[in-house]
């Protein structure tokens, strides 16, 4: 979709064929990557396998000509911040995936760069560790106050980590906005389907009510968690009369721990509904 290429352009690993790249108002399109003063975390982490954790962390400081004592002190501080105290003498191969990810983050942050670039940094982690590291990254972003650009194809990761999201499709920007605005008010089917499950309803029975004339091709989009399901003749809640009702047939029900996922046939539409399981 062009997101990794965009990150490589920001990092200086690729050169634009046209246009410009401006950071803090200054053009950097012709500035080589090693002079851009940016921290980068690759999906593969790109740790030096022949260097200890401490030497991996000290490397960017050494390249900047910082003295040995200062390098060692900074390495110890950043190791403590990413909860890797006492592991400075280990080799990368002796660390778990989550620990390697923390080392890669620490190395990107140790020189206090003004910009941090993350290329799908959590893609190689299992779900539980991925959720834990999302919290770690948000905490580091808040603590260090660094402008961070994170490339991801994971919708949950995008919603969790971001203040603003840019959704790209085939190299073009579909929409840019806050996570809440993108989720609630997507401008296209692509954005609606990228950020969570979306029921796209273009059946005439799902009329879009509006005082403003709608262009041809306008469809309704409803998130699965915003639909309630009830049996015919069931007692209605106090605000039920304010809701729109349609009849359908449940074709499947999937139990997923705290959630039940229903598939309901409404005309020619397969409507997905998510409900929390009552305790």
C-alpha cells in the first residue's frame, strides 16, 4: 500500500523521485540517513548478533563521538527504562523476542532523537506480548515526547498507538484523522473495512436518513457492536422506539470468550453483530 516505502523515504533509505520531504520545516530529501538524527526500529529489530546488548546500545553513541563513560551511563539508564536491568552482557540470541524488541527500542531512543520511526515493530510477537509492548511504546512516547511514525497493517495496533492515523491504499492516502473519527466516520469502504469489522449496507431497506441530499452510491455503515439483537415479541427497552428495526434470520453464532458473534441474513445482506456475554 506504500506505507513502508513512505517510512523508508522518511528515514532516508530511499530517495523520492519527485516532491519534497520536510521535517520541522526543513527539506531533508537530499540529506543522507546517517545525518537525519532519527531513531529507527525495524520489524526484524536488526540487532548486531556479534555484539552484547550493551554494545548494541552504545553503538549509535559511539558513532556520534560520545565518550566511553557517558555511553556506559546512558546504556544503563535506558536498560533500566525498558526493564532489562542486568541483561547488558547477554548476546541478542540469548534474549526472547520481546526482550530483543525492547533492545531495539532502547537503541533507537538512546541518542534522544527528535523523531522515532517504527516499521511494524510488533509483527513478530504473540498476541499477549504484543498488547504488553503496545503499552510500553505508548509509555515511552509519553515520557520522551518524541514525534513517532509507526507503520502497521494491524488495525488494533493502529487504533491503540496513534494520536492520528493515515490510512493508505495503493500508495494513496484514503483518510487522515484521529482514531475515533476514522472509526466512527470513515469516508470510504476501504477505510471502514480496514479499521474493524463493518457492515456495509446498500440494500434499499437500509435508507440513509439525512436532511442533505445524498449522492448516488451512498451506503450505510454500521459497526457490529452497535447493533442489538432480540427475538420477535421480546420486551423492548425504554429507548427502543428511537431505534431503527429490521427483521432478519440468525444464520450462525460463534462463541469467542467474552463475545458472541452473530451472522444475520437481512435481505441480501450478511449482517455481523457482536454482543458481550453477560457475566
